[in-house]
């Protein structure tokens, strides 16, 4: 079974309550886009997914290899440019700091594995995004529960 997200958009700004059925977060747009800036923007959420996957992969590989590491911190930046015909090109820079008593080869391997994380591969893979359809009352009852 695939992942499922339910979202309820509120009338204030573009605030949205986002849930996977177990956890919830608030999404919004920045004030420059007529939002209230009380939550992550859609771009923030995409970049956060990639960042979390990369740093979690570093820790996973280190544990798997029994390498002692400390903090794993990252700084990620997304820049999107509009090209001909409105096509968007996205560029992400990823910087990861790994604390611990590691050799240069081990750090190189951890960074290589971060770049092979699931979300990175998913974003680079093929996507089929179906056109939106109306959410019926029956489906909405499931959303509220």
C-alpha cells in the first residue's frame, strides 16, 4: 500500500492541516504569497523530505557498519528557475556534517550513500501525477475520521 496524506485547507492565508493519520503538521505560504507564514511552504516540505532522508541514511549506514558517529547535521538549499515555456529547473545543494571518529574513506562512503537515499532516487525517477478529481462526500467522511 502506498503513502497517503490528507489535507484540510483553512480560510486564513493558505494554512493547511496536513496529516498521515498518525502525525500532523501545518503548511502555509509565506506572506509574500498572501499566506500567513505559520507553517512550511510546499517547497520547504519537498526540501525537508530530501534532507531528512539524506541525514537518516547517513546514520543508518553508520549503524549498519558499526561506525561510531555523533551529530549528523545538514544544510540544504533549493533554487528554482523558470525557463522557456514556463519549465522549471530545480537545483539543490546539500551539505552534511558528520561528527565522529571516522576515516576520510568512511565519510566519503556515508556521503555517497546519502546521495543514493530513497527520496533522492524517487525525485530523480519517473513520476506519474494524475490530474486532480473532486473529493466526494463519501471520501470526505474518511478524511474527517
